[in-house]
């Protein structure tokens, strides 16, 4: 009996320090509460920027005379239907200069897909199904060298349909 009690005590002492380590931080995109990092549309599609947005001359081993803006994001897909991928036109960058003039830059699809393939993340042609959480790199080639005035425009559109589901404008802070 004493041996069993000793084993039970030892087991408790071993497991107690392990339990707090097993608690994993919940990804903010999955929390059921308002979160300033998560942007949603119609409670069906959510996007979260997971890393600070950066400006660089190099992206995925390629360089440019202009600048690249690099964004890492997660997309949570909660529509009760399947999409045949997401169209590259779903993402664009809008820059408003100090005088109020607006320029729009499309996603650099080739460089974005190269970056995603290197990390074995999904590519846009893969289907989106109910409860998918997809990580993605979004890379834009831009001409102005400015850290201010940027907005990511996310207009989720199923590949081949051409009709956006909604529109989300996310103000960016660039490092």
C-alpha cells in the first residue's frame, strides 16, 4: 500500500509541472471575441496579419528595382460550401499619398506562390472548405518608397467567378 501511495505521489509531482506547458496559446483568429488583429466579412471569412508587414528589395530570392511589401496572413474560411481556390484578384494594396491621390497595386502572384511553396503553405488554386485555416504569403511590388498610407484590400473571390464575396480594408503599419 505504501508503494502505491508513493507511486501516486511521484506521478502527481511529475505531471503537475507538465500541465501548464501543455497549454498552447490560442490563435487570435480562432477566438470568439472581438480582436483588433482579426478582420472578418459576414462572419464567414476572416483574415489576420500574423507578422509585421515589411518593405524589402528582395522577396523569395528575387530582387526588384522598386520595392516589395511582404505580408503574412491567415485566412479562416467558415462558409458552408467549397470554393475552387481563391482568385489572385482577391488581394490588392492601396496607397494614399500625402495629397490624397490613391494608387492600387495588384498581388505579385508569381513571387507570392514561390514564397508559399518554399514554406509548403497552400497555393491559391487549392480548394477552400468549411473550417479551413490557411497561412499565406502576400507579396506586392510597389513603386513608392513610403512606410505610410498603405491599406490591404481583401476582396475574397472564388477562382473563376469574378464576384467578390465582400470587401475588407486593413490599414497597414510597415516596418
